[in-house]
């Protein structure tokens, strides 16, 4: 069996209830607020957290638009 390296990319589907999305969004916001900065943590981590925050916000906005 061939080993797959870390550089390989995978796509996953994750099904969440809106309450889970809200909780994740709140946690990501908290993580960004408390992020200790570089070099304590990699700068890429902050970029990733900001991207994830925007994606979760888009989910919340979409839900609000569709469900008032």
C-alpha cells in the first residue's frame, strides 16, 4: 500500500446544524482575538483562521437570508 504524504490534498463534506456553525464561528472569533502572534504561532495560522471565519460567516448569512 502506497503512503500518502502530507502534501496531498483531500476534500471532505461535513454536515452541520446551524447551531454548530454558530458555535464554530464564535470559537474562531475567540481564537483570532486570543491569537498570540508570530513567532509563537505560524503567521499562516492567522490567515487560515481569518479565511475560516469568513466562510463560516457566509454560511450564517446564507442561513439568515433563506430563513429570515
